[in-house]
C-alpha cells in the first residue's frame, strides 16, 4: 500500500514558495479526483499529500495575519 511520509512531505512544504504550494495543492487534488472510482489507493495518497501542503499554507497565512496586526 502506498502511504504518505507525512514528515518528509511537511519538510518539503516548508521549503516551497507560496505559489508552489498552491500549484502543488491543486495538482494533488486533481490527481485525487482523476483516481476516484478506479484507484482508491492513489486517491487517498494524493488527498493526504494535498492535506499536508494545505496545512503549511494555512500556517503561513495565519502567521502573516498575526504579523500584520
């Protein structure tokens, strides 16, 4: 079974630009959607990856909101 290495992906996400994060999140979501109905393993993998990248994006947005107060 293919599983996401959460720590490895999170470390990679920290180094990505915000634009790259957004692109990668959308790419993962499209890959998950394309896998629906015929490859649940890939669907779950890409949903999980998108979640890790989205968590980093939300963390940055939260930090930026606090910094602008």
